């Protein structure tokens, strides 16, 4: 009798966990539509979705083993509702035949982390060689450094990319097609920015956006804490949590306003657009959904497998290429280059 009571108690607690997990999953799916400035907690649930979905799968298996079909329906429903989210982090790639001989352009977006500020220029030249190998027509760099010792990277890049448009000092768009106009999108008092350039591709104008949005604030928080410790300040655990949380939520709010600004310019563009860049945010977040708007995420259209573009401990997809729905993506992939803490993203767009 005692064992039966314990068993029923455990089952009841697991049912509560199942219900709560499914509830948080559903709220997390809606979190990507909530402005972080007004709904921080709900917006942050998006970052927990991979863990919540993992828990849903485990609970689904548990109730299936127990043959409790009515309880199994709870995680099953939350998983079915999550299919749009899952498609942003995994694509089977069964239905994509790859690049064809159709006319189009190859685009790449790459945060090169200032080429590690090396003076030899080896990294920048290796990256140029890779872009040639991949047949890239338009290249968007974030965290770009033009100076390498007494030389300029742009001098060597122009042999393959004869046209370029510069934004703020760390932003550039290289192109094999003429650039007719370009402008900077100023985010104000921040190290981040965006830009756009009108590229003339065989008499068809395409507006290319290159974006580098506000960082997460996580590294900034760790730097502040380390600096305090070096100065002899005693730092309690709750102070660490408050500092990290404060910087992270601030980064979310700033990033959201930057995304709003760029999204308005995308909507008002007189030409079809391609949006590239390091958004510093995960798929399905407010920033992702705002920047995407009516555009097409190339990964969801023709990507394959799981894809991450940040090479640190948090392996996530934060670098993107979106395109106008009038175009058709043929390929979307990354290359595991070791020149930065990001991987470059490549896509072939046919039109």
C-alpha cells in the first residue's frame, strides 16, 4: 500500500511537471513577439526553448511507456505547436537539390572579429581566398579592420571585389557588381551599427543590408565583475546574478530598438532586399522575428541539419541572411573557418 501511494505521488508530480513544461513551452513560442523592454521575462523564455523541448520529448516518452495516452497528449501538443520554431534550428534538407546553373548571386556574411588585429594580413588573405573558392559575389563583413600593418585589406580585396561600400569603421560591403548608393544606419551611442548598399546586378537593383546589432552584454558583465575583483571588491553571488541579468536584459532592449529601426527601412525600401549580419540573437526571438518580417530565412528555405554560427561555448545561430520572397534560395550553409569566433554564412539566391 505504501509503495502504491509513493508511485501515485510521483506520477502526480510528473503530471504537474508535464503541464508546467508544456505551458512554458507555449509561452516561449509567443515570447518572440513580445518586446523585451515591456515583457522581459516572457521574451527570455525563447532562450529556454531548446531545454523545454528536450523536457517535452522526455516526458512524452515517459507517458508513452506508461501508456497514459491522455497525459502523453500534453507534451505532444506542445511539440506540434513548436514545429515552426524547430524549423529555425533544424532542417532535414530532403527537398533541396542544391545550387543549379540558374542566374543569381552568391552572398556571404561574416563577423571577422577584426581579423584578431593581426598585422601580417594572413587571415584576411585566407578569407579572401575562401570567398573566391565559394564564388561569392557580395560579401558583408562585420567587425571589419581595414588596416594591416602598412597596407590596406581593401587594396587586395579589390582585385576580386572591385566595388565596396563602407559604413562605420567596422562595417563594409564588398561586391563584384557596381554599387550605386549606400548609407549608414546610425544606432547612436554604441559600437554597433548597420548600413545598406544598392547593388546593380545586371541592371537589377538590389538593396543589401549589413547589420551588427547590440551584443548580449554577457561578456561586458563578466569584465565588470573581474575588474571589481581586481580592485579588491568583495562580490556576492547575488551581485553576480544581478550584474549578468542587468547587462543581458539591457542588451535585449537595445537590440530590439535597433531591429525596429532596420525593419522600418527594410519595409520602406523601393528595391527588393537582402539582409545580412550578426544579430546577436537566437532564432524566434523578438529581434529575429522583427528583422525577418515578410522576408525569407535562407536556412529555413534551403538549409540542412543543425546550424550554429557562433563558435564559443554557447553554440547558437546568431548570424543570418534573409532575402526578399521574390527571390529563391538554392543553398544555405556555413564553413567552419577558424579565423574568428563566428563562422561565415553563405547562400546562393536565384532570380
